[in-house]
C-alpha cells in the first residue's frame, strides 16, 4: 500500500464526489471581488457551478450585459484561480 498525504487523499475524494462543484463555487465566491472588482461583486447575487457551467445571477441589467461581453475573460480568470480547467461555459441570469 502506498502512502499519500491527507491533503492529496481529500483532493482525490473531492474530485470524485458531487461536493466538488459546491466547494469550487465557494472558492469562487471568496475570490470573486478580487477577480472582478468591488462593484461587480456587490451586485452579483449568486454564483453556482453545475456541469462545468458557471451560473452568475444579478438583478442589474447593465451589469448583466457587461458580464455577457466578458464571458471568455471570466472563464479564463476562474480557471486560473482554481488551478484547473473547471469552467467551460458561463451563464448570466
């Protein structure tokens, strides 16, 4: 039997479990303000990951439009922050 660290064991478990996307969404929420700025963070209500798709909810029309134009940049920044290619698509609600 080979030895692995507890951290590696937890990462392996999370990759295979359904908890992974929830944890990644929490990580994104924690760094969202640093990635996107205070104004955008203030007016985005909910961030969720389902099947490699990042769902961002906002009730501000102009912000929704701005985020639509920045989809590729958001995907790039989020994947970079998570250290792996998790997000393939962004949906603005």
